[in-house]
C-alpha cells in the first residue's frame, strides 16, 4: 500500500535529521512528482541540496519556497546562504542597478494593481471634470479632473504595456557549473576563446521570445548584463 504524502514527508524529515540528505531528497522528489507540493517541501529540498553541495538546485527550491507565506522568510534566508557560499567561492556577481530596475518591472511589479489604480484615477478624474463643468462650474476643478483622468490613462497604458512586455521574460536558476555563454546557439567554441561563464546558482533572466526560436537552447542575461545562449538543460525556470 502506497504511503500517504504526509507520512512520506515525515520520513523525509527524519532522514534529514539523520543527515541522510540523498535519501531524503528521493522521498521529497516522489512527493513533488505527485503534485502535492508545498512551501515546507520546497524548503526542505533546498536544505537537502545545500548539504549535498548542489547550490544551483538549492537556490532553485529556496526560490520556489518563497512563493508560500509559511516559508517565504526562510526561503529568503536560504537564498542568502547560497549567495554567501558563492561569495566565498568567488562566483557571486552583484546585480547592476539598471537591471535590478527592469527585473522589478518584469517580475515583482503587481501589474494588475497598477491597472486598477489607473482605472480609479481615470474614473475619479472624469467625475471631477463633470462636476467642474456641470454641477459646480469652476474651470480649475475641470482642469484638475482632466489632469487626473489623463494620468489614469497614462498609468493604464504603461501598466498594460509593461505587463505584455514582461510576459516574454522568465527568471531561472543555473543548475550546472561553468556553463559557457555562447553568442549563438550550437556554436562550436574555439579553444582559444574565453567565453563568459554562467556558474551554478546564478539567477538569470530568460528571453522566451528568442529562446523559442532555437530548440534545446535558451537566451539568458546575467545580473551584470552579460547575455548569450546556454543549453536549456542547464537552467531551471522559476
């Protein structure tokens, strides 16, 4: 008789307590494959990978655990722990402010909330405009209402445009080590070339529109702005 997911999860936790992280991972993977995922499951998978020195997969599962309220803070702590190890190994790269700004618009901005705010400003501005011209004739009130309505329209257009643009991008984590970043997919790298490398646990921005043009390859951008192609098998999408 197949064990219930909770019983399997408890056994996986016991294996972690016994420092048998490889067997714990096998149990957690079995639960994950069943579709019964949770924040604690992803967090424990991150911990297990961390102790097995698989920084890329550890970072991937810590990121996944941050999507759940119960493990959001612990997941962030796990990501920070991975980054400290990367600094120790000399592979950590800080994110340039310009790309951090764009990543916020792509992945962290609540596009729907901004659209709702734009609709609110548009309707409020129209009401003030009508009040300024009809119910309480005052040119200044009408102009103010028009300005608010225009601001709402601009906010709606900008938010919708950013949302559409952002749909073409995804975040991912490199799960292989020393992956050469190539200027073109399927390029045979000359031995004399010294390509940029995507180290394990790098968080990358993936351009889905470009990636869809080449099977088994994805176009990525690192946090420092370096971009190029790597095999699809070396990165996991968040």
